């Protein structure tokens, strides 16, 4: 397979490459529950189905926030990540931890990728993504696919994508160094990784988070430290690793939205702002490049 070819079809044997696909029992327990029968996308705090906290930099400050505003911020978080790639037209991309696949579809339709493959470790999410985005798949035959695959076991050939992105999923990854190695493997020379999510600000903060936030206490969210994630990317051979914080455009406005919705105003997710204000976690954007020329 030449570096200029798109990834093979999902049913092709070549699609699985050296990286083994997820085996039985590979979905961590809390992830299996929350993204399985429970289906987190039905929770009002994640209205719209993108399942992220949103990027609120342009949210209106002069009126109450609406559900439409909330959904817009979830799309904006994707766009913030996708803009880091610069040129996207005709390039091949993969989203790791695609959930319902709406962000993968947005990437294809708004950024003109040649192909986008959404990977998710949970088979229920893959099935939902295929159903939810049936229209987009029909409109762009052969260019939008959803497949089961773990972050540390991507069912993709070596050097098969130009752009790898992940939006609010890496806090679930059980093996960040494994994810970094797989990212380095599947990216073509000159390709880029871009991810965004919330991480602990340091080791001491990581130890404190389970006492404040139930998702850390039950193991759904893992207290990865931002600088250690960046170090894992560099250790896997990726270059130009960059890390920046965007928490000021996430937590305060998100909490303001929760406070305006009666069924959400007294729930524990408001503790995320407390964790941010205590300096225990922040929201980050990380990018890294695969060395070499395209």
C-alpha cells in the first residue's frame, strides 16, 4: 500500500494491518456501562450527541444560554481541533473514540477530507454511529466509515492516515503510551495528531481527583497527567509536541449553562468547575507530528 492511498475498506483483510483489533472483553467496565445500554448521549448535559463539554469562547454572555448554544459549543470543540491540521482537503483522517460519529461526519462535510474513519472501542457506539450517520455515508460513498477499534489497538495499516484526531476520549484510554505508539504507526510521514480533553495538572492533582469527581472514583475517567501524555507522544517518536490549555473557554460557561437548566443545576458535574478552580485539572489541546515529508 503506497502512502498516497486511502485506508482500505473496513472488510478488507489489509484494513487490520499489524495493529490487532480489539479482542473480547477489551472494553473497560465503566466505559462498557456508560456507553453501552446506558448511552451517555441521552443525558441532557450532553445534548446533541457529540458528548463533550464544549468550547464556549464565542458563547453569548448577554442572555441565558440555550440548548442550541450548548450543541453549538460541542461542534466548536471539534472545529478547534480540526483547524490545527491546516490543509485537510483530500486527506485521510481517523477519529479515535468517535462515539456516535457526529464529529467524524462534521469533519468530512466541513473540512473536505478524502476519507474519515471513526473508531470506537464499544460495539454499541459503532452500531449507533453507522445508524446515526447513514445519510452522510450515503451522500459520500466510501468516504465515511465507522469501525470497532481501541486506541492502543487500531485496526489500520501502517502509514495509512494523514490526520488523527480525538475529542474528549483520551481520558478513558487505559494505555496512553500504547495509543501514542499506535498513532505514530498509522500516521504517514508529515501527518499530525490532534487531541483535546481534560487531564490532571500533576501527580498530586491526579491523586485528589477521585475524591471530588465520581467519574474518577469509579474509573470511567482516568487521571492522566497532561505533561505525561505529551511525554508519551514524544516517546513514541512524534515530534513538535505542543500543549496548550483552553480551560478558561470550557469550564466557567459550561457550569453557567448547567446552572440555568433546572434538572442539571444541582448535579455533580458542576464539580468540574471546582476541580478547575482548585487547579486539579484543565482542558487541553495537544498536537504532535509524524517526522518526515508527506
